[in-house]
C-alpha cells in the first residue's frame, strides 16, 4: 500500500509575519468590498456568501481548488482571478501588485478567526 501525503505545503512556507502588511491587507479588503462576496475574518459586516468563505484560509491547500496556496499565487489570483484560473467567477480586482501582496499577507498570516 502507498502512503498518502498532504497536497498543500506546510503552513510555515505560506505565513506572512509582516504585521503592517496584514493590517493594510485587512483594510484593503474592507475598502475594496471583498466582504460583499466573501466571509472574511476580522470583518463583521458584510459577510458575503456568494464566494467561498475565507475563514481559516491559510489551512487551504489550493486556491479555488486549482492553484497551490502560495503568496505569489494568491496575490496573482486576487488581482486577476480569470487570468490565473480560466473560468473563475471572481472578477479581476482593481488593486495594485503591492495591495494584492498585502491582502494575501492578511489571509495567509493575520486572517485568523
């Protein structure tokens, strides 16, 4: 019999320890309206249900069931989901590269519920 292995990298390879980036990321998700579609830790309202919940996102192995959950992949997905996963229903977001990096930092390190 074969041995099963996890399909996601260890959490320590994805966590962001930059508290300032995490704080900016949460604020960006609030101002960009991400909560309209997603339940996001740290945002009490709105708690969108159209998109998947982002609670405990760092425990997720694949972004949208497709991309390995790494900081680079997550930032790219946040900026332009349809380009990173063809057929994605999430629209391209009006955020800069640095804003997407901060949002990814929040979800992967600071976004605890």
